[in-house]
């Protein structure tokens, strides 16, 4: 019998952004993340969850 298990990891890292305000820094950080300039690497693991997913039999 096979079971589907979701593994969810929460990782973090700190990046530095030069900006005039906190709001602009946050906007710039989001933009850089979407563009791939800020990449989170494994190794800064905060949490891991193992979640069994429902099957047709349940």
C-alpha cells in the first residue's frame, strides 16, 4: 500500500537592502526574490512538518 506524505519545510535567511524607507526596502526585497537575486539555501531550517494526505480509501 502506498501513502502520500507531504513534507513541508520552513527556511529563512537574512538579506540586506539599501532603501530610503522600510516599505521601499520590503518592496525591493520582494522584487529581488521574484527575480532570483535573493535565494534561500538549505541549512537555515526553522521547521519541518510531515503531513499525511487523504486518499480515496479514507
